[in-house]
């Protein structure tokens, strides 16, 4: 599901301005790299579940696990319900 979230957001940004979808993906990659290095370095929103905000874009990655077993659950706009991803689990 997170991959679908990312594809949808990237396509929407690309429709708004050429190249903006790629910028969104670069911002996402930057955050994913930080999550991989420091998975516990982000605010815990529920026990075992954390949120990482993307720079420049109003999106957050919701993830769980640790260095050995990391699971990205969703990539949601910050105006969407932060618990929307819970319905997916």
C-alpha cells in the first residue's frame, strides 16, 4: 500500500508541475535513508509505530520495526487522518 501512496502522490505532483514528482521522490528517498540509519530516531505515534516527515512536502512516512526488520506502512498527506494506515494492517 505504501508504494501505491507514493506513486499516487508523485503522479499528482508531476501533473502540477513538470519535475515536481521527481523532487517528491528524491525527498522520499532522503527520508527513507534516514529511517534505515536511525529507525528509532523518529517520534513514536503508537507503540512500535513511528512517523517521519518529508522535507518540503506535506507528507509523512509511517513505519514500524527496527534496523533488522523495517516495514514502511504508508506515505500519507499530513492533512489525512494519521490513523488511516491502521485500517491497512
